[in-house]
């Protein structure tokens, strides 16, 4: 069966049905939902956290009528599906940008990887704040690998609270960081534009690294795991914006929203298609899906409406018609290699 991931905006359009096309699509989805598999993820719940009214609970109930409790979750190193309604899941998921976990921060519970990540991120952040971070730090700096935490816990908590304020409350801090990053490392503003050639083109930038090499260097410098697909995808998605390869419009970019969009894009990559009304999310998804050779299709709502009609009609075909089409494809095949 075809697996479909609708982002939160699409669910909201279907829920409100203020335009005829959304009303018609809503009716088609509900009447044919048993012929497809629809998913939701934590990203939908993160978006719903912004709604301070009780309308969000009605929207969750509507979402459940389509997804039937099919929740995508990532437990490193596996992507899994569990049965849980959005309303039930909403009560358990943490809030984006919530650093209250710092109150119960326990050094003894850290893994080696977490300890190294904290050591490196704190070291990089402090050097950057002091203006001591070398231009070529991604390639020249020697990452920290230590048996114990090299920063006092109170300092670490203060730094995390500082980052939380500047990236989640101060609306201009991330914009300034991005402006500086583009000016230093991508002054020609090389963009993806739906193609993957930007990966090699970035090698001609002052940093001298391709995009994939930049991802690997960032993971190595921060001590984060390159075997965790969620972390790799998160770093990749953020770097697309930070380097200006696929950047959000400066007026509306918000770090918190981009994190939720990244989450939508990541979970959507495990489905046959992802549907979004957000052009920035679609562009970044197309870029990364092509770069990483994912087969997921990315559709706007209007594109999906057309494709969904086609999919519904395909589901009506008889078994004989399917076999006839397969046989015709076989007859028209192009032989690339023969073996004896």
C-alpha cells in the first residue's frame, strides 16, 4: 500500500476546509483512507504545541480519523511504527526548546558519546563567543575525546540557557548567525535549486569542502554520531539553511519552526510521499532526498490532489489489468546486460 505523510499545515487545511479544493480532498481521503496508509509524527505534535486554544484537540481527533493511530517514531538506529492516537501522544511529548531537563541534569548518566558531544559543543561555543574560533575550525580543530566532562555543570547549564534564549526567544540571533555564516563560508551564495551539483560546487567556496564533507566534518567536530540517521539528517537540514543553500526567507525564519520542519522532512522520507504547503520544507526535502538517494516524492497540495486521484483510480484496476501492464513493461524492457 502507498504510504503518505501529510504535514501539519495540510491537516489544518483539511480540518478547516475553508476552500472547496480542501473540502473535496478531505472527502476523498476519508472515503479512501483504507486503501492507503497515512502517518503522523512528533513534528505534528510540536506544531500543535503553538496552539494555546482547545481547537488543537479537535484537530487531533480529526487527524486520528485519517492516520488511524499510525505514529512514526525513531528509536536509534531504527524507524518504527506504533499505534497511538495523536491526543494520547500529545500528552507525552516534550516541548521544542524546553530546557527544563537541565534542572535534573546528572553527569553520571551520560554515555561516552554524550560526554564528548557536550565537551566539544561547549568548547566550540565558548571560543566562538570570545572570537577565538579559527576560520578553518571544521578542518583544523582537533576534537575533544575525554573520559570525563571538561566543563563545570553550572557553566554548562548557563551556556544552555544562553543558547535557549538566543535561539528560541530572541528572534534575530539565528538570523545574524546565518548572515555571518553565509558571508564567511558561502559568499557566492551557491544554491541547490533542485539539483545536487551544489555539493561539489561548495568545494570552491572559502571553506574548501563539499556539502557532504561539511556534514561529516560538523559531526566529527561536535562528537555527534554519524551512525544515527536522525542526527545526520538534522545536521544536514540545518546546514542547508545556515549556509544559504536552501534558506528560509529572512523575515519569517524561526529556529524553532525550522526544527519542526526538519522533523517532518525526516519522518516523511520513510514514506512514499510527503505533502506540504511550506515551500521551504519542500525545497530542503527535495534537495536532501536527491542527495541521499531517497525515493520519496515531495508534493505541494495541488500536486498531491492530482496524484491522489490517479492513485485512487489505480487501486480500482483489476488484477488482470495490473498483470497486463507488468507484461507490457517486460516486453518493452531495455536490456542493459546479459549473462550466461
